[in-house]
């Protein structure tokens, strides 16, 4: 790669990043469907025509934000599930994971929570696709547990989807606590108690 080509590539990446960051900033208290391309380019400090060198439209920009937020989550959750079969330690690890995700990428998580049932179909589908894969991965780990002996596939799927939904609910609780300026101890305690309740239901579920 020539120096000139390398410079252009660096500039291209910076512009793409600026557009993504500008969109996230604009989405702090509004939905993607209400955000216009010109608002994003103005906030990013680039011409509207430059947008189309990076994204086909706002829906594609939204799916890239989904990918940034969720792509690395799969491997981390798999590692937690593989590390121990103890439900308590698994639950604590997942709650810590969600808390770290909210701390490190609050704008991304806020975007996911809002757009999961939002008005942009491509983004809704992208979030749903990631969560389906995540639920399948959690379900595969749960099915291998002795506690799941005798369970049918539908029950394992129901449990895995419940746990994935719980992750989203916990993320929402952490975001709300942060918005109120509260520490996260109450939200953390509630999330852990809910997981214990789910586990008790699992132990007593008819196989």
C-alpha cells in the first residue's frame, strides 16, 4: 500500500467512525426512525454526499451499530457457560458482563434497548438475529447440563430465551440507574435474585 493509499484509507475510516459516533450521540434520547441523514452528517462535520461512501442508508448504519454492540457478546457468553456449570457463578458472571457492557458502551446499549422493538425493520431484524443466535448458544449449553435431563427441546429454548431477555432487562435497569445518578447495587441485587428464581424454577420444572 502506497503512503497516499494508506492516508486515504485512514481518512475513510475516520469519516466512517465520525458518522457512527455522531449517530449515537444524536440517538441519546430519540429513535433511529426519527433521525435524518443530514442531521448525522452535520453532527459529524461531513458533507451529506460523503455518507453514501460508507452506508447505503440510515438502516445500514443502524445495523452496523448493532454489530458493534453484539458481535463480541457471543464468544464472551460462551466462555462463561463453558467455565462452570454452577448456576450461581454463571449468573454472577453474566450480570457482571452486562454491567461492563453498559459501562463501556452505554450509547450502544441504549440504542439496542430502544430499537429492539423500534420502527426500522432492518435494525429490528439485526437485533433479533443476534439474540436468536445467542439464545441458541445458551440453549446448547443448558441442554448439556444434567439439570436438563429429560427436557424437551422446546422447554430448553424457552429457558434460553428467558435468560437472554433477562440480559436485556438487566441492561435497561443499569441504564435507568445511571440516568438517575444511582449506584447499581440495587439493580445488581435484583438481577441476581431474578436469576436465582429462574434457577429454582428450572430445578423444579417437570422433565
